[in-house]
């Protein structure tokens, strides 16, 4: 009956019907700013109109920047909804509000106004069903100056936020035996960085969780991909730096406090200027992963950072990356600084695009 109806219509009607049938529902959380906002807008403005975006955020009072960025797509290929990944009922209510609970892409980006920040994006699709998760909350500084409650909050957001979302959407994916879960992780899920101890731990948890889940997912014909950005230049990072500058270091010894202030914070801006990507760049990588015919399990968005993470795989004992980072920070700091400036120059010659094969339709 559907075939006969389309045959009777014009070619324009046929093309319109096919496009509607192929459109993927995209649920993105934390879209008030940063990667979540960039991803929501990019997918909503897709020229082929392949996505219907349900952009969510914990606090709808912060929706104005998204509304402005979406422009005429608002109410057409993009709708704004409320969702808090730390609240199971909020997740269920939002997912239930989607027609047939059919989600094609889910993303989350959240910012809190305390000394640590939230950055989360999750996405999920069903033609094929796909879930994208970019969950993250930053917490920097000496662990002596961080409370256990703050550390628990990082884990609750970065790791359990992802788990809550997947507990809600994974059963639908399994039932359909079709889907692609895309998690925006971090290079710090592969390699720890000085004074990012708790944040790195949360990202290691995400990566281990996904490696285990990927095996089960294959049995249900589901795919799973980890997108691993390095430094990303957003309002999130600016706030993390500002809060680090104001951090109470009285609980740390003098040497550790000076190390954090005079080494870590001193080089923070230079690292982001040299290696940092924009939220829009990460969003572009994410969309290409979603559309790839054979998406990889891991994809690093910043080729300039890849040599650093490669050290982890070069030595099974794990001594090589630790030794190199130690010498780079404490013994060859001038060379390190000069290298960052050199990398900054190389960025002009780096390729922005990448090839993941033929996109899926």
C-alpha cells in the first residue's frame, strides 16, 4: 500500500517521503552551551534534513543561546526539552515524550556554577538506532584540597550519568537489534594527566564500561564508538581555569601547591591555545562518526594529541608515558613550552577533515 501510494505521487513527493522515513530522532542532553549546543545546532541544520533533534538541558531558563543559534530550525528540526541525567525519573519522562520512544541520537552537556564543571553529551539513534554520549565533569587540583563528596559528584555525573541513560534506552535498542552507541569520552580516558586525577578516573571508568558493553552489544547487532577529544576550548574550560585559580590550597603542602600554581595553571592556557579544538570541530567529528558506514570503536578527534596517547600502547609496563611526562614537566619545561609554540604553528597545516568511509544513509 505504501509503495502504491508513493508511485501515485510526484517525484518531489516521493523524495520528501523517503527523507521523512530516513530521518533519525536525536536526543541531546545539556544543550545550553559548549559541545552539546554545537552538536544540536549542527545536526538540526543538516542540509539533507536527516535528523530531528530533541535538545535537552537541566535548566530550561538557559535555553536562549540555543534558540538563537538554531534560528528558523527551531520547532522544525529542533525541539527543546528538559532532562537531568542525574535524575532517573527526568530521563524516563523525557524519553517517554519522544514518539514511540524512538531515539536516534542522544547528547548531553551540563555546566554547574561551582568549582567543578559538568560537560555531558549523550545521543541515541534508531534508523539505525544510535546513542551518543559526551558526559563529563571537570575537577582539577591536588586531591588533598578536594572533598570526597566532590569526587563522588564527578563520578555520579561522568560515569553514572551515562549508565542511567543507557539503562533507559538500551532495552529498546536490543529489542530492535539495531543501533549505534557513540560516547564522547576523552583522551584522559586513556592516559591520566597531572592534577586531573579524579576526572581521569571517571573517564577510565567510562572507557572500561564501554569496552565491556561493546562485546554484549555485538550480540544484538549494535555498534559502539568512543570519541576521544583532547583539550576543547569552551566556556566550560574557562570556568575550570578560573575556579582553579581561586582554589583553596591550604590543605596541600607548599611544594604541591606551588606545583599546581606555577606549573599546571601557568601552562593551562598555552596548552589549550596550542592543542585545543572548538566545540564545533568536535561536533563535526561526532556527526561523521554517526553517519559512517563502518564506525570505529575509538576515534580521537585531535591528531596533534595522538602521539601523546600512543605512548600508552608503546610500553605494556606503562613506565614510558609516565617517565616522559615527568621529564617533560619537571626537567625539560622550557623545551615543553617551545614545543607547544611549535605545535601551535603546525595547526595551520593540519587537516581538519578525515575519512571514515562511505556515510550511511
